[in-house]
């Protein structure tokens, strides 16, 4: 990292809220699994409970991990952007690899979508599971790299302003 880089750390407040919400959903899912209520003992309810514990348990672990080991979520530099904002972070992306950035949303959650000139080149640098999940992001949001607003201490509009400061020629739509 150089002194002229813009370094953005995750919001501790938002991570704590994520941990609290995830913990509540883990508790609810455990209730579904362990309940002796006859109405909650069908197979679908048990499967939903197991899926809830797995998914929200991972979210809870991720939030605790980020709280315990504070590392930058995004680093913006004159040579590119380093994405470490989520479990599917892309790592370092050179400006030459990026075709544009834009605000996207999926089910009410906003992201900074980073459109790549060569998505396959990006995916080849990722692990198998991460590459598959990023490919799924392309189908859902239209971009393999998506920086979520829900853990950043600044708005996506401020993030775009910071990006424009380091790469004035970047296409924003």
C-alpha cells in the first residue's frame, strides 16, 4: 500500500448488526431443528433449519472474523482497486481490466458492480468454489465482482467518487 491509496475499512457498526442478525437467525433455525412441537417436526422444516444454521452460521463467522481481524475492505489506488469487501472478494483488479462500475441491487441489497472486460480471465484466478459463485453473480447481478454497501462506512456514491479520483477515465453508469 502506498500513501496515496484510499483505504476503506468495513464499518464495525454494520458488522456488529450483521453478527446480531445472523445470530438471531441461527437461534431461530436451531429452534426449528430442536423443537418438539409436532407442527415443526416435518422434513421440510428440519431441512430449512439445517440450511438456516449453515448459511447464517457462516455469515456470523464471517462477521466475527472481520471484527477480530480488521483488514481493509477496499483499497483504491492509481493502478487499480483491491476488493476485500466480502466472502467473494476478487482481490486486486487493474483499471485496464475494468470496463465500468455501476450501482446494482438484488433483493434490496445494493452493490458496486464492477464489470470486467474479460470475466473468464478473472474467474481463472479464483478458486473453484469462488469462481462458481462469481459466475452465479454474473447471472444474478450482471457482474462477477460486487462490492456490498452493507458493510462499508461510506455510501456507494462516495465510493464511486473515490474511484473517479484515482481513475478519472473510468466509465460509470
